[in-house]
């Protein structure tokens, strides 16, 4: 099964954050390719990757980076595909720098930015993009939402049953 | 031609910002529907709109809002479609509040956020999402990129010809 | 005793923060109902809850949420009751995102916002609102204030007795 | 008609901001008293005002201030009544200082904070607080909400009629 | 020896921060009085303290507070004495709220603000203020500075002797 | 009359801000010396000025600067006198950079920082420092406070007389 | 004379900011080349420019960009030459986004960042870098500093002559 | 071998951060001198150091400081050499204060600022500056870049080999 979503990151230290995106795609049965591609340390490989991705059948690219975080925007400038950016939390500025560097793109080259550190949502967004043309996948998205809703309802029932003090005690 | 992109905003005061998204879709020949839907003043109409959009053939929703800016996230929670959020600049906080309210969505419900006030990029992102399954549209995206590039090159030539001092003088 | 204050939160992970509100209401003898209601994962249940609250005798709603934090504002848009918002601290932005998303509501739909993470004050505010029409409760608020004052005075006396160095040593 | 809502501000330069609160109360037929009381320049008058307000029949206090903005919090510490704080926009920090000074109150003394510069919402919140015990006023709040909703709908109809380009041209 | 410097704080939880001010005054032989006085929980005691301080021989007041941090500014409004404000670090906003609430005072009522958490400097500033009229104390300030300088020189010598790698190893 | 307060600034573009400090000192009859001394463009003159000020009879130094704003802190490191820092508003960061550069001094070298752009308060603080040892000046400070208070009361009376709508109309 | 300093910017709208860098180089007799090169709209031309610059005799590159501002960092990743970054002020965030995107580079690829909007300093830094190996240029830098110092002294003399009130009146 | 790069810091507590700069210079075979020089505690030694550095053969100065962080800018004002500033992370503001104090220098006196806490990049920038006139050193910079690139490639290969789940498990 050829990968439909490319998930790239600037450093292997971003992998613990980015695994959320990979896991979600797997959960929805979407084949991915995962790569460490640094805008600053492997700029030419990045150019090559970004320019060829749509030719290899990739439909959406998810790019995570922290600090100056140029990877998502640079890849977006080199591909016609939609690029989803994940601001990886940074050490001193907690990801505000990553967020600004990724979201504040100039007119002409958008990056679809998700919350700081929230790679899971990047994966879901990729799924939703693919689902715009796959009725079955759209159904799965709705089932997923149903599951989210039921999980909240289950907690609510437990809370009613236990009362808030007991509930708090049994929380991890 | 049935609309493929729904472009909604919390108030008509957001329209000067949001027109960039409408214009780009038109430029790419994508039919849109434009609506003023307030998360706070017409919450039930918002629920109805968001829940039915995919059934009416809408593929992508672009939602702009400022300040507390709940519209994009609430619509995203009610539709399986990808939702693009435009943080409209706010009076006192210049759109930092709008940005945080739109981008910092919890796991499960992503909003594809673009730069503060940059509705044009929201339109382009919608086009790119549609283009993932329309080869012709993908070509148009690449031609658009080519035009951006040529426009920079034309400015560079003019700069070389005039020198920077003359160039500055003829700028508007 | 029918509940007068509805205390809701977007996730059970908000409960450790929100218990301060519940405890204060109990301390003042005010009956509460506690519920996990997510603006994003159970949007329709939220609509239902918010629209019916005042019909069931609820007088004040306290809503806590973190990050994009749409719950307080959305509930406020659906009920005529006063809504108190508690910005729950977020992981990367420490609750600045929660605060902006809750407090920066547009004209027409206020949320009475308290300090980041300070659910206790949300509870007290609910009590004070109820006390505007219950002379006895107003007395209790004043006694509570008296207790706060006495607690400061007791510490001051202890500080004078021990000196600051001994005082510091016996602090937990 | 004895005033039910006290509307105070630190300086007459806050009056252009604070008039929104006065106007809303008038619109709902709520009698108000308006006063310039500075926490820093008339501290003792502030103490007197705050301590006696509930004895004179005041049910809610709205306090606006900018910069260090101590007025709402200090009044709150001296009265058992609910105090609504309006962060008045400041010259250099646009009201972020006002917001933090008003909302970040310590446990025990809440201030119900509204958006920066949004005194209208402070007025509405006062009305909603009074309405918790006046069924007729609660009805009025719901009618007001209905009006907000209709005003959005009217704009939507006009937008559909004119198209967005004509709509933009006729905007003021 | 009658105290010349009043060192007050809003809560005993500020004492670990504020002890730096007490210790410095002691080091310079300046008698102090230390008190827990809360602007919000003991407002009237604060008024009394602030109004009488200069009559009891106090020359400078040091006030520390966190969050909304009204104590320094309110005391400053009630005394003709110079008031030094110490922004105590807050839990979620790290003291930015405390800093803004203390430093952004309106024209007419200054608070001499020092760095977040830096009560030691508040003590030194109090000493320097007293030294403007005590030649001997001014000498002590200069000797203190000399000591600071020598301590840096000693570290530099040790660094030259050990080299930076050894120096790092012996650091605590 | 030998000057008691040195008022210095990094550039003549700071003079419109700093004149507030000069005017207040004049109002209280305190002789000042005013100088343009740049930490970065005339560093050696700054060293000389700071080291000799107390020998020439100066008791307090007020230093204003914007952006990196090193002048107040550097002067403080070179004089035993109390130094008051005025953060001059900067073009892009509105004085947040100036504030941080001035207030966040390391342990050992305090700068008494006032609000962004509030040189008037720097002048008042200098007066209050001098007043710690001049009973007559302390009286003047109290009279000044009385005037502030009366000015607020006069506005309040006018507001009561005119009503808020008329008051707003006659405001400049 | 072959250019030694390459001055590039992402858009011709950055030229009014960047002219300061060009003018300073001219003032010091350093030949420059000026180019509009967009990281996002002409990414491949950027790669080519950055990779070849040192081969064409360029010694230092100055790059200005606003918002996501990837140009300086991307060029730095592709050249062994020192790259100086100028954060161009952005519309909504005043250049904080530009600053973070430029300065927060990962280990391995530095960008020498100057103040927001301060292209003049970028030019001076380029001159200082070249001067590390040209004694004559180092002399010019020192003369330039001397001129800065004299300009401050001239203003000081004028201030002493006119007094601050007259000085303010004759300011532009 | 006479040192070419002076590496200075305001306190020995900055050494753990600053060692990155020393190590990089050593790696490239550049002789350094390391010194603890405080702008505030040893201002005169700082003046002496900065004024004489270029006479002793130093070509570049790297200065690290935290908080008010005046060292880099003050040294820059006293030397014609390029000065590289390292914002050392501060306790409460995480280095935002250090960054602003270092980067926001006025026109005339640049400081080449690197990322918060990123002394390694300061060292690399110094090497690149020296390399502008040493072909061999320029080669080394390019080899270093090659190594960075290869290190990324090696991680990518390992990732492909192990898969992301195994890769995560073997991460430290």
C-alpha cells in the first residue's frame, strides 16, 4: 500500500511528539512514510523530498519542528500539496516561537497549523483531508467522533456514580 | 455549480478580512457559499450549518473569527469536514487572542489555522485540499506558484535596473 | 435540595482544578450539580445542558476549560444565566490561551472570568451572586471574609512571636 | 428608584469606555449610580464606598480601571457584593496589564472580569446577576439575545441579496 | 532601635521570597519591622498601617505581592514614604502579572519596582535611600559593591587556575 | 542652588518623555541637572558621570532609556546613589523591552523602576526619597496627594451635576 | 569592485526597512549586491544564491524578512558565510514573530540577529566583520563611533545652552 | 597561540551555558580566552577589557548574560570588534528578558544575537566570522555542515530500519 501521508520532522528528538500523528493515521488505516528531514541540516534533501512528494502519490504532508521551525513552511513552498504544521514545544519559549514560525506564513504559501505539541490533531486533519473524497473514510471520522463523545459520557456516568471526591481519588 | 467551500464568519465586520478567501476560491474557479454565522449570537444556526454542510456537498469549511473566536473550533466539533480557521485581528490584542483560541484545540478536533488576518491563505489551503483529488486543480496550484515566483523575479529585475534608491522612490 | 449552581468542565482532567469550586459551594451550603461536558466532543449535549439549565432551577453556571477553552463562552451564548469561566492551566502556554479564549468574549455575551486555575474564586463568586438576594448568605460571605482576615492576623502574630527565621523553618 | 448597580471608575478618562455599562443598564431599566473613585488618589473614599454599598441597596458593583488597575480588586476585598471588573485599555500595553491586574486575584476575593474595554458586557453581566431572581428580567435577557440573533440574520440576508462585493462597498 | 524600614507582604507564602530584603537590611545594620498584611484579606489593617508608618519613624516601605499584587500600590497611595515593590513569582504567569500590577502605577503614585523575586535588591534600594542622608551608610554601600567586585575577581582567578572544564566539575 | 537630582537620558528623543520628571522636581522646588548621556554612544562619559555624581552633591539619579535600555542599570552599577529607571516606550515592542532591560537587574544592583513612559512618577519618587529626611518636603508630598484627591472629587461633583452623557460631551 | 556583502530580502515591501543596511555599507565604501529573494516564493533561486555566494567573493550575507521570516535561517543553512538576520516589523505582531523565527535557530546553524527593524545595525555588523581583517576599516569603525559620541555631546551642549523647555520647542 | 576569540560572561553561573561556545572554538582549533566579567559588579574591568581587546589580537567577542543582560551591549559599545550575544535563560522569564536586553540595541551599536541558551551557535558564528578570511577554516565549516547532514541521514536510516516504535524505545 503506497503511503498517502508523509510525516516528517526536523530531528529525531521531535519523534516522541510526532508519534501521535503516525499512530492516528495507522488507526484510520492510512499508509504513511516517516522521515527525519532537517530544513537546516539537510536543506537539499528537504527540497528534493518536497518537490517529489506529490509525484510519488503522497496527498498530504505533516511536518513538525521546534524553535525557528522552518521545515513546514519551506516544504509548503516547494510542494502543491497541503502541508500541516506541528509546532513542537521548545525548551525556553514552550513552543510560542515554533507556533509563530509555522503559522505566520506570508500570503501565497499556507501551512495548516495545529496546537503546540498536538501531532495527533495533525494526523486527524490529514485523515479529514483524505476523507473529503472517500465516503468510507468520512464515515470513520464520524465514528471516531462518536467514540470521543461516548468516552466523555462514560466519564460523566462514572462521576455521577462515584461523586467527585471518589472520582478524584481513583484518578491516576 | 454547487458550492464546495463554505466560508463563514462571526460578524460582518470580519468580511473585509475574509474577502481574501472568497476571492482566491473564485480565482481558482471553486464555487463557494458565504455566510455570517455567529457562534455566540446564533449558536443554534451554527450547529445546524456545521452538521449539514457535508451533506450538502461542501468539502471544506473556512471560518474566521476574532477575540474569543470560538466559531472555527465549534464548527470543527460538529462536522467531519476539514475546517480552516482564520484568526481575525482583534482591537486590543492584535489577534493573539484570536490565534490562541483557534489554534489551541484539544486532541480529537483539529482546526487548520493560518496566519493572523491571512484569509487569502485559507482560500489557498482549501484549494490545495480539493486539489489532492483533482489533477487539474493541482496543476493550477503549481501555475499559481509559478506566477508568485515570476512576480518576485520581475521585481528583482526592476530593482537591478533602477537601483534601490530609484526603486524606493517609485514605490506607492 | 435542588442544585442552584451547575459546575461543568470539558474533561475529567479539569476536575483536580475544578474541585475548588465544588468545595466552596458545599462549604456555603449551596447545592451543586457537577458534569463533564465537552464543547468539542459532546457539542450537542452542551447545547442541551445550557439551554435547559435555567428551567431546571440552576441560577449560576461555572464552566472550566483549558487551551482553546470554548466551553464557558458557548454555554454563555445558550443560557440567560450568568456564566463564570475558570481558565484551566494548559500544558505549554500555562493558561494564557485558556484565559484569552474565555475572557475576550464579544459584546453581547459576557463570561465572568476568574484567575487562571482559581476555581475556588469561581465558587465564591457564585455564592456572592446568590447572596445578592439572600440576606443570610450575604452574612455568611462577610463571616467568610472575617475568617480570611483572622487567618492573616494569626500568621502575623506567629511571625512576631517566632521571628522570620524561625517562621521560615516551621513552614511546610 | 434606588440604584441597584454601582458603576465606578478610576478616572474620568475611563468614562468613554465605561459608558457602555451605563447604557446597557439603562436599556434594561436598571437604576445605576455612577462615580469616579480612584483607588490610588482617593483610597479612603474608595474604602468608604465599598464598605457601605450593600447597605445602600446596591446589588452589583462594576469597576473599570487601566494599567495597575487596583480599583476592582480593592473594592471586591471590601464588599460582600459581586464585583465586575472592566480592564480599560492602557496606552503602551493595550490593556494586558489592566487585564492581569484585575483577573489574577488571590483565592478568597474574586473579581468577575470581562474582555479588555468591553464595559457593555459588564453591564449585561450585572443584568444577568439581577435576573437570577427576577423572572421578568430573565425574559428580557432572552429577548435581548433574540435581538442579537435577528441582527445577525438580517445581515446574512442582506449579504445573500447583495453578494459580498456589494456588501463590502456599502459598509461604513 | 526603632525600625526604619517596614517590610510587608500579602501572605506568609511570600516570606521565602521576601527574606532576602530582611537579611540585607540586617547586614547593613538597619532595623526593620516585618508584617503580613494582605491588601485583599485585611484591607483596613493595610490602610491603618500605611497611613501611620511615617508617623512611627519608618522611612521606607518594602512591599511584596504576587498575582494581582495590589499591596505595594495601595500602600503607596496611603503613605508619603517611598514604597519599593517586589513582584513575587506567581504560579502560572511566573510573575509577569505581579510585575505589571506593581510597576504600571498611574501618574501621581509611584512604586519603585525591582526584578521579579529579587527582594534582596529591594533591601539594597532601601539602604541606598537611607544612605542619601547618612555618609557612613553610603560608605558601606560602596564597600558592599567592592565586595561584589572582589567576589567576581576571585571566581575569575579560580577559573584561570582551573580552566573551564575543571571549574564546571567543582561547581555545586 | 546645587542640583540634588540628576536626570539623564540616552538620547534627546527621550526628552519629550523625560520632561515629566524635570517638571515635577521643579514643582517641588528641587534643583536638577539634566543631561543626555548614552550608555552605548558615550560609555566613558557615562562612567565618569555615574562615579562622580554623589561627590557633586547629587542624591538621586533618574535615568530614562528605551529598547535595550542599559543606561539606568549601568549607572546604578557605578554609583552608590539610588537610581530610578524610566522605561521609554519603544517603537515596535511598546516599551516591554525597555521595561525588562531596566527592571530585571541582578542581585546586588537595584534600579527603582517606574511604569513605561511615566517619568512624572520618577520625579515624584525622587522627591519622596529626598523627603525621607526633610519634614517640610514630606508635608509637600502630602499636600500634593491632597490635590490629587481633590481633583478627583471635583470631577465627581461635575459628573453628578452634568450626568454622564453631558460630561462625555464636554470632554476634550 | 566586486561586492563583499549580499543584502537580500523576501519582498520589495522590506526594502524601506532594509535600505538602512545598504546605506551604511555605502558609507563605509563596501560594495554590496542587493536582491529580492523569497524563501517561500522563489525557494530554488534562494538555494542557488546561498550555495554560490561565497564562491562569488561575498563575505557576509544580510537577510531581512518578516512574519514567518525563514529567509535568514534557510540561507544560513546553505552557506558557510556568516548570515545577519533583520527581523522586519510585521503587521499584527510588530515583529515579535519575525524575531523569534530568525533568532531561535537550532544548534549548528546560527543567524546573527539584530533588533527588530534595525537594518542599519546589520550593515554595521557586516562592516565590523570585514574589519576583523582590514586594519583601515577597523579605524573607520572607531571614527564612526567617535562621530556618534560627538553627536551626543553636541546635543548635550545645545541642551545646556537652551534649557530643556526651549530644546523641546525646537525639536522637529 | 594568541587567543582570537574572547568569551566572557556576567557570572560563573552562566558557565554551564557558555561552555558550548568554548567547546566549539576548541573543536575548530581556535584559541580562546575565557573570563568572568560582570557589567554590573565589575563595570570598570569591563570597560578596560572591551577597550583593549582588539589591541591584544582578539577578533571576535562572545558575551553571555541573563536577565537585564547588559554585558554584550556594553562591551559592543566599547570595542570596534563584532560582539556576539548569548541570552542566558533566566529563572522567571525563561530568557525573554535576556533576549530583549541583548538584541534590541539602538542604531549604531549592533550585537549579533543568537538563540536563548544557544552558546554553541555563538561559537560557530565566531568561527564563520574568522573564516571569512581563512579559506581553510571555511572548508572546515563546510565539513562541519556535512557532518551535521550525515548525522541526520544516519538517524533516518536507523528509523527506516527499526520503524518508529522501536526507534522510540531505544531513545535515551
